[in-house]
């Protein structure tokens, strides 16, 4: 836990910090009530130890202010003049407990146990509130119940890994749902009621990212005007999700490796080694093996992350899921926009199935949102979809775009289906001889078909 100790006696503040840190927790201190209130606004704390007498200030008044501004932070009152009336008044104003100064280890341990219980209750309340909010918003990422075997296998691996402390590495193209899968692992794990903290590796400069991850102390670099606890501290007891870890600067990788292996780290500008009790999940759309070969990603870090690894299949390989996702997004955005939309026309469904979706779920979501907004009728037609979304011509008069996959049974001509199949086989075969064998035709016939399609 992270404690803030507010007391005007420096000797006592220092002694209390040592006692708290000996118990495996962290502590910061403030000499006045105003300083303490400022620190509470700037940083996150789990509990406050507040002196009843702060020079000319009354601790009970500071307690009232803390209750107004930070009602969920428990406050323990400290006094050298312990009495029943003072304790009753402190509890009446919202104090969580009461300790006499100088307090010893035994009574502090008893109070600490109560505070930890309150903290767990608070975390459960926050989790329930978060779930209720997400339910009201009708979350639009349908991560479960994938019908395609490849995705079912991915989810099976993630479910089995969720109950273990092993690191999980999620690979896949941009927009395939890697961050949603990471949240699913956390939700299925024994840490579901603990924090889930995300660090976006490519979002900041090297210096700011290191501070964001590990934290810093005042004066450690230009602009560090106060102490800061990083995302590692925020994720304590829960899950730290390292998004797009393939873009992590090389200079930070040794520190992350140490955190993964030893569960130890230091804030920038500080020599105090701290322990971290967290579970790691990482994701990237980069080829980490290639980055290791290029020297831009540490091999030992890759091996440490590569304990449980899954690859999120791109949407073009999940035709069985595509229309279900589209229908899900359609219902969501229709509700959000207050419009009555009953579904997709056959031509709209065919166009969706014919597209390769390089942007994956993110692109599909945007396309359906646009269609719901622009559609004039109760159903979404092909003309409501983005104009750059290709689709095979039913009459076969327009060429099939390279890379388009047309499912069997789609409302297209045999000519269009044959063209799409030939293009696909040619893109996968290692030679024209192999392509002809796969297609079941001789090389001369394949030559004529390629010429007709302009594929020479």
C-alpha cells in the first residue's frame, strides 16, 4: 500500500516512514495540512496517517477536507493525547481508525489489516461500478464465442494461461483485438478484481516512457517537479499490459528484463530497489524474431516474454466471424445513434465478405458505424458502405481486386469466383507449376487464364 503521513514533527515522520516501509509498503510525508491536501491531488495514495495537531492547524479540520475531496481514501488519526472523546469525534468525521503516538509495530499491524480489508472492498466496489458502466455502454468488442477454429484455439490457450502467473505474449496485425484479448486474460484470471494497467510503448519519448513505466523522484530530470509513481506501482497486485512492446526503446529493455526476471525496479533518480508483484501481458504487431535479428530487440527479453504466445488471426481469415461481428456492430451503433436498423442486405453482406480488411476489427467497426449513420432505410445496403470498400460484381463485368477472398455460396458469378480463386492460388503457390497442380489444369490453360485476367 502507498501511505501519506501528515505530521509536523519531522522525527516522527521519518520514523513512521521507516516503520511503514519495513512492512513492505511505501510512504511519503507532508509537514502541513495544506501540503498534504496538495499531495493527495497530485498522486494516488491508499491511506493517510494524519496527526491530530499540526501546529496551528487542527487535524480534524484536515480530515473533513480529505473526506470531501477524497472520500474513498481511509484516514487514520494520530495523537499524543489519546482520549475516548477525541477518538469518537474523529470516527464521527469519517476516520477509519485511531493510533496513539508514538505507535508501535503491533498496533500498526492491526490497523494495517483493517486498512487492507477496506482497500479490497473499495477495489471490488470500483470493479462492480466499472462493469456496470461497461454494460450500460454495451461494449462493442465481441471477444468470446469465436466460431472459427483458429480463434477458438487462441481463446482456449488464453483461458488455460489465465489462471497461472506466466507472462503472455499476444501477436497479430493492428486491429485484431490484442488489447481486448489481454483484458479477457485478466478477467478470467485470479487477479480479475485487481488493477489492469496499460502502458502504450510507442506513445512517448524514451525518457517520458521510462518515467511513465517506473516512476521518478523530484529533480531526476528537467520537468520533474515532484515525485511520481509509475504504472508498475499502479499495477501492484494486478496485471501490467505492455501494448506494442515491439516499439519499446532499446535503452529501456534491460530495465524491463530485470523487472520481468527479478520483479525489481528503481524509480528514475532513486537508488531504492523496490519489489513488484504483478502479472505481465504484452502485445505487438511487429515480428519480434526479425527485430531480434536486426538488433533492435533484446533476445533475452524476447525469450522471457515468449512463455505463452498466441497469434490473433486477421479478420480476412475469420470469414465465419465477419458477418456476426458486422451484425453486432450494427446493433450497437443503431442503438447509440437512436436509429432502427434491422440488418444487412445480401449485396452489403457480399461486399463485406469480399473485402480483405487490412484494418481488421477496427476497420470493420468504422465501416459499419458509417453505414448506420448514412443508411436511409431500415437495412444497410452496399451503397451505404465506404466507397473504397471493394466488392465483386454480380454480373462479373468488373475485375476482382487482388487479395479478395470470396466465400463459397456468395452471390457472385462463377467467373468472379474462379478469378478470385486463381488469384489466391497464384499468391500462395511457390511456382506456376505448383499453381497449375493445385488448380487441376495444365500449364497452358493456366497461361491462357492468366493472360485473360491480365496476370502475366
